[in-house]
C-alpha cells in the first residue's frame, strides 16, 4: 500500500478541506454519467468541471501528486484509483448529500469519512435547536447566528437597533438607476477544453440551456475578486432592490457568489465579515449589509440545517397533494412557449445564464409551480439541474419547504402564493404584457391571478387552518359563484396547458 489519498468531490473545492491534511496525493473524479432524472444546465456542467480542473491544477503546481480521472461514475473512478495506487487510506470529507457518505464509504474499506463540512452550522447543533419545535422560524435561528459570530453586533444589541431591516428592502425597481456591471472572470485553456468535451458529449449527456462564456468564478482567486467587486460596487444598493425584477436585467444588484460558496471556493464567514467591514467603514447602509448577511449566515445555513435534519422525510412530502407535471415551457427553458412577459424573460435568463435571483425563483417560477400544483419531486429536480448553484441540499428545502409548501408548514409559516399584483408591484413586466394582473378571469386575465384564486379554493380546507392565510381564504367569499366558476374553469385549462 502506498500513502494516503485525499478524495475531493466537486462541491468541496476548499484549500481548507480537512481531507487534505497529511495527504500524499489528491483524487478527483469527473463523473460523466449521472444516473437519475436530473437534466443539468450545460453552463453548470461547464462551471463544475472547470472548477474541478482548476483546483487539481493548483494542487499539482503546489507539488501534490494529483490523480484526476474521468469516469462514468464516482464508483468507477475510485475503483481504478485504488487499482493503480493501492493507497493505505482514502480520506473523504463527509459529502453534503444525505446518504452519500455511507454509500461511498461502503465501496472500499480504505475509504474514511472525515467528519465536518464547509458550513458554519454543525447539523447536530441545528437538530438540537430544531427538535421539539412545531414550526421552524429562520428569524430565530438567524439571531442566534448573529450572536454566535458577533456579526453586526454592538455589544449585546444588534447594530442599527434592529435585527432585521427587511421592511426597507422591498422597494420596486428604480426608474432612473441601473445596476453596475458585475465581475466577469476570463476563460482560459481549461475552459476551452471543458467546452470541447461538452460539445463531444452532447449526444451522450442530455443537457438543457445554452452554451456561453463562463460568467461565474471557477477558482478561489476569481471568487475573491467577485466578492470584492460586489462589496465595493453593488452592496450599497443591494438591500432596497434585492426583490425587484427588471425586464432584460439578469443580475440586478445581487452578489452572484452562491455558486462559489456552494463549490467551496468561498467561506461563508469571510463573505459576511467582508460585508460588515463595508458598513463599519461607512461605505454601505445597514439595511443592505444586514440583508446580505441574513442570506449568508441566516437563510443559507438554515436551509443546510433543515436538509440535514429532515431532508429524507421532506423529499417524500406532498402536503397539498400536488401531482401536475412540470410545465413544458419551464422544463425545456423555452421562453417562446408562453405569452407571460415575466415568465418568458426569466426563462430566457435561465436558459442563457443558468441563473435567476431569489424572487424570480420564488415568486415567478415557484409561484407558478405552486398554483398549478406541480409534483414536488420533479420540481426539485428541475431547480437542482437548471441553476448554476443548484444542489440537492439547496433545492430540497427551498423548493419543497418554501416554494411549494409541500412540507405542510414545517419550514415556512405560509405558502408563497401571489396574484399578478405582486409581479406588477415588484417588476417592469406587466406594462408590456398582454395580460392584466387585476383580472381574475377572461382572455386578458393574468394567469398568476387566475391560478391564485383557484389555488385558494382547491386548498381551502387546508389553508383555512393556517392563521397567516385566514384573510386570504375569507376573501374567496367576496367572489360571486358565477365568477368563481369561471375562475375554476379557466384555471383548469391553464393547468392542463402548462402541464401539457
């Protein structure tokens, strides 16, 4: 037997990965065939493979022996590595996906799962916090995180006198202001090789989305530059307009570092601390900085904790008994398959960049899937495959627990269903759309509005028991029976059309 191997997975690309400690060599396996139903965006595959190859090259340049393999599966790659190198041990940081650690450790007795993660929150600590609570509330978890890490704290009190400035961060898009251009990395020879491989494999691997220049970081150095660029140029206006949507604007003031965090290229605490420095130095307002930090140490860590705590059960959840198929326009990223201006524009953005910001995901794509009644499993798989930052741990809670409320309220207090009025208030779409967000039925009625009222009616008994939905459900009684019948009929046709 010869030395110790550090086996690094695609989403563990951190120089601080504990599996690297004392390693004689590095193993990385670029798995070309993934069993299952997930179709991945071409640009996501490009980013992941580019990041893996860059990481391997950096380690090779630092003198570490590297065994970088392409194989049909991780299993095959490990088997071939062991046959060639006969290592005394193979150290693997515990994978993020539930069950993956046990499965990979069972492949060979020499595989040792190194406990830990690249997150701030230990799953065991989150389970202690969550156990016994009838409903989880991210806000409570977030405040404990602020205290734990001393972020935006003035002694024992929150900086600025408030824990949450969300009320200041829901402004509609500005009419006279455009966001600065985001940081863009430069492609290199590795990217060219990845693109050539994807071209060659396009007949073997079913992909979605368009090819395009890599626009997200693939190295630690690029990720640090992206973070610095955001903090200096985009963070000050991030807060007020983080929920806004503008036709043709793909990134607004968002940080665009979620893929870097999820690959392991950035540490969540360094991101939060970088933003806090901007506030302390007077370069960014508290509302923007608090909103960003809440996403990093609050929401992201909360989603991670929920997934590790209840991910297996959540995957099976379908509290609203939703069984419609994924709309073809969404499944195929086809903006021409819908006349809805908002949906068409967002689908074009996902097709071209593998990205949409959190409100576009929740209140457009998620809202449509919720009110149509899309089955949670396929919806989760689509988000997982279509987005540059999509992984099972991310999309399980975000889609099942939040967007589709399929867990029945364990994670979120109410379903995020909305009419076209929300889209009209928070975007520029409705002025150019043929649909009227105020109309509930008829040819000009916004599908979001029609589907919203039908969603409430179809799930009336379940939603009436939710205190946060009482008023909305009562509003159904203000609609006369003839119009309600027209809404039900039109919504039925929409659900059939969207699911065809």
